[in-house]
C-alpha cells in the first residue's frame, strides 16, 4: 500500500511538473520595451541589434538586395545557357551587337 502511494505521488508530481513547464513555454518571455530598470538594461544591453552590428531593418534590407541581385543574375545566366544573350553568329553578314558590350 505504501509503495502504491509513493508511485501515485511521483506520477502526480511528474504530471504537475510537465504541466507547469508546458504552461511556461506556451506563455513565452515577453519583455516590456519601456522597462528601464537596472536588471532590464543589464539583461539586454543592445535590444535593437539582431547581430553584432545590424538591426533587424538592416538585415532585411541586406536580404532584399541579395535576393534582387541573385534573381537578376539568374536571368543573365539563363540567357547565356539558352544563347539568347547575343545574336547568332551563323550569319555570313556582319552582326551588330546592340547591347553595348563588345564581343
């Protein structure tokens, strides 16, 4: 009978601990942006920075520029793959390149 009570207490404690952990995880950690206490400042000295030197806006801007450059480069690469970046050289007549880039 005593062993059964101990197992029940352990099981109940485990269930309550798991429920408390899940509740804490679901609630998350929300910080007050207007908190200027010593602990809040010491806890996060640079709350606006995403990395060592970039804010979230800087990181988003860098990502947008990179994606834009990559998509434009992809179109240039596809032009080279399918030979649509310059006129055909198979003509017996001289071909004028209108892109401005000498070949």
